C-alpha cells in the first residue's frame, strides 16, 4: 500500500473514532489543527496521535525529524537515492520512468534529482 493511501486511511480512522483535531485544544492552549503522530510509536495505532496546533506540530516534527531512511515516513533508502541520481545522470531514464520504478511521485523525484531532498546523500 502506498504511503499516501496508508496516511489517508489512518487519518480517516482517527477522525471517525476521535473526531476532528479542531475539536481539541493543543497542549499550548491554542485550538488544534492536525492529528500529529507521536514519533517512535506505531503509526497504525490511532492512540499514538495527539491533536496539535499547526505551529506546535511543525516544531515537533522539526525537532524530532530523522533524516533519510530513518525518517518515520521514508519510502526510499540512501542507496535508492544514489541509484536514482546515477540512473538519471546517464540520460537513459526519464523522471517519470524512475517514478514508476521507485514508486514515488514526480515532485519527490524532481526534488531528489535536483538535491532539494535527501541533501545529505
């Protein structure tokens, strides 16, 4: 199952069981906006999500975010990224072909090839 489909399914289940995040307050006291996954917990368990305002959610993700394949939502490995860049540099592969092979979207592929994503590789 693709990451985006899995994301939509779990967030649909959270909304169905717990309601909209906007029905809650963030721990900072502002109205919540998002359901945020508590890092290093099972993302398939809806009890591992808390309602946060956008500011706290972005700050939380920024402080805890792992790079590369260690990131909770990583679909690729560092080796995949190296292979993508090598394949593209030969001129034999189009970005859309690489998207199909590595099962990622065009914006993500473009960011990888142009070193906007996975800059540490």
